[in-house]
C-alpha cells in the first residue's frame, strides 16, 4: 500500500510539473475567428496563422491559440471561456453576430483581457474593445448599388441575397444597398432573403427568381462573393448574361470570372489587411503603445479594367 501511495504521489508530481511547463509565461494571443469554411475566411485565417507563428518564433509572444467560431455566437462565447482557461492575455476577435457574439467582449472585460475586434462589430465593440479594424460595410453596399445603376440606367427589378441575419456586415451592407436603391425610382426590389454567405443557397434563390420574375429580374445584389458568383453562374447557364450579379470580397474564383468576362464586378475587401492590422495593434498593446479606437481598410471596385492587379 505504501509503495502504491508513493507511485500515485510521483505520478501526481509529474502531472503538476508537466502542467507548469505548458503554462506560458509572456503574452498569449487568442484568435477567435468567424469560421474556417468560407473562402474569404480561409484566406485571412491562413494569413493570421502565419503572422502569429512568426511572432511566436521571434519571441514577441509566448504562444497563441486558434479557435474556430463556426459562425455561431454560442460557440464563440464557449471558446472565449477556453481562451481564458488557456491563459490568453490578448484576443483578436472576428464576431459571427453583432448581438449574439457580444458576450465575448463582456467576458474579456471581466478578466481584463484587451480585445481587438476585426472585420465585423458586436453591439458593444465601441464600448468594450481596445480597438476595431474593418471596412465600411455601408460603403460596400452603396458601391454595389451604384454599380448596378450605372450598368442598367433604365432601371428594372432586383433581388438582394443577404448574409447571416444579425451579422454587422449583413446589417450595414443592406443599409448601404437600401440607401441607394430605395431612392432609385426606376428600380423595384423583388425579393430579399438570407443566403448565409453560401453559394448553394444563393443558387436556389437565383433559380427561383429567374423562373418567377423572368425578364423583370435585372440584377441580384449579394452580401458576399460566394453568393454573387453562384447566382451569376445560374444566370449565365440560362443565357441571362444581361443580369448583373455583384457581391463583396474579391475571392479568387470571382476574380477569375471577372477576368474571363463571366462576372462584371466585385467589391474587394482586404480581409488579410484587416487581420494583419488587428494583430499589429495587439503587438502595440503588448508594447504599451496607445492604439487608435478605429482603423479602416478601404473597399475597392474591381472590374475587368483592374482585375489583373488583384489576381495572384
């Protein structure tokens, strides 16, 4: 029995030492992403991993943890608890929803963990975040709407395929679209439905609207590129290349479609630039520097005239 006690005590000591060895000393960044599946998200997530790995290699940070938010605010709140338990001292956060993901910042505030919010806002970003980095989504919506008006000055009917309801990009891009289209007397909104950033959902709406509205459908404005390129493919296959489909992001697939003439335009969002700036601001915070409350990365209209600058 005594020998067994000694063995158990020794094992417990080994586990304790092992746990101490795993505990990082120094700044630890938790990166809570929106998801790991969207084409746009994959690009900036890969850039973030590379940048964080470099910071760790250079000794700027002791460690980092990557958390998949799965486009679900409940998951994001849960992984924030995990980030706290794993000793994260700074958070880079890409919210799934404006209201639903807000408790992540509440939890960070309770633990005095600075958060840099990137790409989209929560309802409490202004009050609780150390900084916000993003692009003006209202501007993106207005840019899409203005392009449609320029391409089809005679007017017509359009559909709007939204991002996930409650996401700040969905809210603000929709606001921008309505800012322009609601004042355009020659245009009528035929339908407006959530596509959740997914091309397969956009495909279903595009097919339904083409059948339902026929020649009365002239444009489909989408909150992202995965949806706009899918909608345009439906129209092209049906011989309706006259229908203008446009979205936001500037992903490689849609850019290639613009190059080939199968898609007219997209609004480029520099997600990699946003995330890189966000991580840079965390480094500034680590070094005791003051950081701007808001940092903006401009959207760019991409057409066949300038697409070569963005194709890699």
